[in-house]
C-alpha cells in the first residue's frame, strides 16, 4: 500500500513537471519527461517494486550476490592467468640460432655489422660516418 502511494506521488510530480515543460513549447522534452514519470506507477502495478524491496532486505539475496561476485572474480582471474601463460615470449634466442651464428648477431651480407658481437663490442668510429656526411651536406 505504501509503495503504491509513493510511486503514484512520484508519477504525479513527474507529470506536473512534464506539463510545465510543455507550456514552454518544448514538446519533445515534455513527452520524454512524461514517459519517465509513468515508470514508477507501471513498476508498482507489475509488482517489480515489491520484489526489489523484498530482495533488498533479504540476507539470502545479498549472499547470492556475494557468490555471484566471487564467481565473476574467479572467472576473470582465470582468464588473466591463462592469457599470461600463453603469450609469454622466450627470454632469449633459441639455442640453435646461437650455434649457427656463433654468438654474433645475424645480419645481411655486406653490411657493416656482419660478424660483430652483440654485447660488449667497442663502437666502430665509422658507424656515424653516413650521418656526418648528411649533416655536412646540409651545412650543419
């Protein structure tokens, strides 16, 4: 009884606001306001409001929500763990690649870096000669 009265008062207030909006000749907004204003009465008449109120104060319903939240968290953590294990790249090059190149970085034939060690090698002074030539060409 109280739920129906409250919903009716909310709808009456909403319809009053819709009427005031319509007087300002904003008919589309007035129609949308009236539609929203009729929702509380419609929900009260169908029994949805009573269901929600009864569920809100029911501890078993809240325990059910807790179980559902736990299930969602377990599902998402399983997906996260599965995603990390599948796409993990290898830490270094394969042992066969090290044996073929002899520990050197693979490069194209005729390039300057052919056969040079990847780590710990001293920098070649001619590495920047092409860059220096470009800078001199532009007067820098």
